[in-house]
C-alpha cells in the first residue's frame, strides 16, 4: 500500500486505491484530537511513495551510543571488570541488533563452560557410585553429596567479550555501497539533509 505509484506493471485499480488511501492519510479532514502518528522503519526508503513519508534517517550508533546500549543490554548480567568504553570502541560499525547478538554470544560462554563442567562431574559421580554401589556407607555419602551440590555461573569477563567479537561481525558495512546509497538518499530527501539548506526559487 505504501509503495511508489509509478511502479511498472502495477494495476490501475491499485493506483486508484492508493490515491484514495493517501487522500485520507494526509489528515486534512481530521480533527486535531483524532490524529494518529504512524512510525515505521525500512532499509528500502527508495521504494516508498513520496506522499507518505517524513524522512528521518537513523544511522549506526556512535561510540557513546554503543556504550549506553551495551550497558543496557548487560545490566542484568553478572559481570567482572568490563570496560564498556573499550567494548564500544571494539564494536565500531555495529548496529543495535549486532550489539545484541554480540552480548548474547558472550553471555553463552559461561553457560557452555558450566554445562561442560557439570557433564564431567556427572560422569565422575557415576563411576564413583558404581564402585560404591554395594556399600551402604557409599550410598549415604552419595545422598550427602547431592544435597550439598551448588551450581554457580561465573561472571562475564572481557575475555568472553573478545571471543564473542571474533564470532560476531557487523552486519552492515559503514562505508559499504548500501550505506553510501542511504546517505546519498538522505542528503537529497531526508529531514535535515542538504535539500533543507538550499534556497528554492519563488517560481517553483
């Protein structure tokens, strides 16, 4: 419904529906108290019809923004001496989604280590239980050991974050063709772009 009306191959009936939809979309016939704000995001602004967009480009987060995002994502995690400023510098070019994947990957490392340790302990315990199976004393020791068993997950460290960095790359190249195309489009049509600074002719 929000695609360009000049699209090749589009049926005339669909174009008329869009025209009618956009006539009501502009809000000219609405009361000031009845208006609705529609906020949407896309990686393909070029495909949207001119009549329905107020163009605000949301670029990749800066180093300060990345630091705040990382602190928010890891706020509920048990951490140990994490340098968020260093992490923000390490993740240059990462989007918000990339940072989430980065933190998730790092947080899984202590979990995997714990699972591995518990599996080894279970194997050792089974061997010991088999050796003590015929002894009542061994059975009592088994019960006491199971009651005292406490599972503790270690804190997230900088080493976990560095390993995760090697596994999670930025999904969007900051200087890639796609980003450059978006920047050029934003300069021409976006809010605050170069078009805003140009003096328009009175005859336009």
